[in-house]
């Protein structure tokens, strides 16, 4: 299929290029920018006047809930939510049921995802068998089956010797390991940041040192093994400073934060709002501001949705009993735009954190609009406002702290591999 995107403001975050020009797509690739290639006759012309044309979003944290948790969300609904949000590539954690610890399970997930002809799915393989933290998986076989990296998701790995062996093995073969720094003993039973709100509401706390102690252990092991580690969902200013020092030292580490920690604090819990029960927890205003600055500076490499759909029934309970998690695939773009407006960040730089930078972490040829690059494209109306409601969200999970809030920026077209897979005439 040949597509011409005309009169749009084309932003390539990978290079900082920002200009009004046409984009020409054929055979799944971008074949022209500005000038129409010789002999090019489009099957479809998309008028992108007053809209922004950018690479499709790359989300490093989206739970699709299959296999095993289809009652929470189905592959079809979550991949459709991704296309509505302009996400053309995503990685999914291995904490399915059963976990992604065998090649057959990975191949099945990739086959089912590919059959949807929508967003590109890049699974993370389980670091240990059944995510139990005792025996390493066959990482080489999982890599051949399609895993881009290895992770424990939110499952604890309490045996430091097992973690050391995992990182040593991963370093030997050039595999990346993704870890969420959260000490399971210090976080045990906690549901909120150890601060004034948890104290006032009588909620069991999770101190910031639960993150920094786990981070210190991981960074010491990275220094010893030289394994590439991606640190998932930082939440504290103190944790950010540890990562800053590690990067200045030259350690092979990257990190991300969630849209929730980018915008919200412990005070948003209000009167026990269960949508704000998240792991890691929403922390102090100081922590949030430090994360925002770290994302602008580049110490934080990527912004993620941390998409975790759950049943409404599991949120309609007391805060402490509510299941942690929030939907986010459709909110990643508008919340990144809001951060850019509030922080005075140039649009190419802001969009890089949800396109080119996460693509670099995944090691995939995405997140850019250049001649010959894959035609994964998002077109959005930056001026259009919309309200986050259960009806406006296409994900099966309707749980988000941003319910009933107005956002600005609406996707009108999503193109994956040169095929127009989503179109909203109202945007």
C-alpha cells in the first residue's frame, strides 16, 4: 500500500528535525520526505494539516494479560488500545500465567500478536523459572524464540547469588536484564509512600529506601558483571541520584519512569482513591519534581505507560485491599505532551522519550522518521481536548488515576508497517 501524508508538521525525535513536509510510504518503508519520489502514485492521501506526524510510540511496559489473565483483558482489546494511543511497538513483562519462561509460550504470544496485524509486540522473557527467583531460565532459547530482554517483572528475586549469576550469564551473551528496584522485605505489606499521607490515612508504608537499597545492590552487581541492566519504574529522588552517579561512572544502565509518577504524588490518594494504589507507590512532591527534571535532563531514558488493566471489582474495595495497577496505553502521548507544556520542554525532545529513546533500549529499528526506516507512524491533533472516561478508553481496563480529567492531544491515524490500522475522523 502506498500512502502520502500531506501538509503535516513532521517531527523526527531521533534527529530533532521539525518541519512541515509530506511523507511518502511504500512497501512498509518511508520512501520519501518532502519531495515525492519518481513514479510514486499513492493509494491513499492523508491530509495532516494542523497535525503532527511523528514515529509511532514505543512503550516499554504494557501488560497484555495473555496468556492466563484473559478475565482482566484480552489481547485484542489491549492491542487495539495501543493503536488508539499511537503505540506501534511495545514490550510486555513475563508475569503471565504461566510466566513466559519457555520458548513455546513466547512463540505462541508472538504468533497471536502478529495475527492481529496491529502493534508490534516484543516479549520480555522470565529471568528465573516460574519467576520464583531460584533457577535461571534458558535465556538463549528464549532469545531465539523472540524475547528482547529478561525480567522478573514485579516478582521478587531475594537470592542475591541467583541475581549475580543471572547478570553474569547475561553479560557473557550480551543479553539485557530489566529489573524493578524494590526491596521485597522493606516493601512487604506496604501500599503507599512512607510519608505524611500514609501516616494520616493509617496506610502501611513503602519507604523510599526500599528502592535505593535494591538499586545499590543491583548497581554493585552491574559494576562486578558489566551486564546491561534497564531499571524499571524509578519513583524516588534518591534513586534517581544513584542512577545519575552510575551513569557518570559509565555503568551500562538505563532507566524509565511511569506516566503516573511523572504527574502524581502521594497527595493524589486523597480520601483512599483506589486508582492511586500503584507499585511503586506515588511518592512526595519532591520526588515527582526530581523525576520530571531527570526525564528532561536525560538521566531518565524513557517514559512508559506501565499499562496494567485490572477488573473494576478489584478497585471498588478499600485502598489497602485494592489490586495495584492502572491502564495507560491511551494516555502515554497526551501525558507526555502535558509534561512538555508544563516544563517548557521542546516537543522533539519530549517525544524522543516515548519514541527514539525506548526504541534504543529495546534495540529495534523504530522511533524515527527517516528514509528507509519502517513506516510506523503516529499522526495526532495536538490541540484537540478530550476527557478520560470509561467510555473513551478502549482498553478492557478502565482503571486510571486520571479518570474524568481533560487531556490535550488526540491520535487521528496510526500506521504500522505501512498499513493504516487506525483512523479517527473526529481528531
